[in-house]
C-alpha cells in the first residue's frame, strides 16, 4: 500500500486528489495538509511514502516546505501545480532543485476534456515515484552563482566552426525525472563564450516548457529559449524542445545548423523524444556532435545513441550517484554506447574540454 500525503490550500483541489488516489486499490491517503507548515509537520509524523505538494500556500509555500522536508524527513515529493502563473511555475521548478522529483499540472476536474489523461498521469507517476529512494539534503538552500551578463548571440552562428572529423559543432542533452535541476546545474557552469549551440529534450508536463526555459535562463550566461522551426542554431544558445514536438537539426546548403521540429508519432510514448534528437544529430553532424544523457526513468534515447556511436559521435552519461533516477544513463551504459560516465558536477567541464 502506497501511503500518500496531499498538501494543498484549496479544499477542492485536495478533495480531487484524494478522490483520485482513493479510486486506486494500492493507494491510501494518510493525511491532508492545508499549508506548507502542516505538510512539514505531517511528513515527519506520518512518514508517508509520497507527498503531492502545491506551491502557492499560506503560512509556508511549497518550495520552502520541500526544502524543510528534504532536510528533516526526506520523502518522494511530486509538485502538483497550476501552469497559468509564471511565478508558480518558477516556484515549482525551484522545488525540483530543492529535492522534488517532478512537476505535474493540477487536474481541472472531472468535467474537463483532459481529466482522464491527467488522472492517469498523476496516478502512474505517483506509483513510480513512491519507490524512489531520496536522500537527505544538508541545509535549506541552493547557493547562488554569479556570472557575466550574456552577450547577444544574433551574430554568432554555429556554422563557422571547423568541420573536420571530431570538431564538435553541437551538444545535445536529454533528461527525464530530475532533469530540470540537472540541466540547470550544467548550464550554470558553462561560460558565456561556449562555442556551440545546445539542443535539449526534457520530459516535462505540457504547459511547463516556456516556464522551464525562463527558469533556466535565470541561472546561466547562455541564451535559453524554446526552439522555433528552421531557426539557425547559434553558438552559446540553448534550444528547448517545445511542448509535444520532436526536436532535431539539419545542416543547410551553406553549412549552418538549423532547428527541425516534427509532429510525427511519439517514440516510446515520448514526444519530444531523446532518441529522435540523438538520431537527428547523428544523421546531420556525425562525429561533430556530443550527446549527453541525464537522470530519468526508462530507456528513451538509447536507440538514438546507437546511431550517434555508429556515426562517430561522443556520448556522456550522468553517473548513478548524482542521478535522481539512474534509468536512462544506466540503459545507455548497458547498451555500450557511452564514452564516459561523469558526475553531474563534472559534465560542464567535460563539455568545455570537448568543444575547445
């Protein structure tokens, strides 16, 4: 039986979530918290297997509650948040840096057309996340990082990079559960002069992608944006796959790298898919690319990484100790398509070395 604590200041939202879990034979709601302070206290007293956490709450918000729980009595936490307000999205993503496992949208109610999908998503993710072994966080905050202001990227196209075999022209990154905080950690350590573009697939609930791009942009000197079809990929810019579209790249007639966005079917239930991204990079750039696979459940990306290795590209996988969930990196290592397994804190340095 999976014991759940539901934290939300809205009685309506609490009742909806409690009802979702009550309909499942393997869940039992052990408590309902009306604010963050109650969530912290009940987490310690009731020792639930999983907590669903709202972010905008009185007394103590969900971000601070997450920080305190991860210090005092660490539990798997899923943020259940509205996508309508930018401040709430920012708090939700900050909570993943504080230790929450993922962010899901609040279901709109049984009468909404998307309710069946929202219900399945929350229940299946709660079931999976309840088994994750979380670790105690020491201290309540994340140190800030000072950096230079980002220069304009408009006049810094990626195409002038040398095209010889092994000269890196692009970095591709893919992540799932735990990915936002991992990507933030990497981007925050890259210099403003980083010489190639970066394409990113992050499995995240619909409606959060623009907020993710804005959140990541606040912690890096690089230019972070949601990708647009056919735009030229510039050095020092980071392109996030938009909601429900695959992202890839192509090289045009003058050698510039351009963004590909695709509405074709999901691959392994994912759109955007890491395998689509990596395969596209392999086909377009071959040995002139490096691909990074980060924390996440499942094996998305492995088929694409096989194409990368066959084309002579380089592959870095996050190590187990620094992964929230060592699924995607582990499967890549098992498939024999990884050149280096690197702690999260060392990935940015490795990318700088490879692109120098």
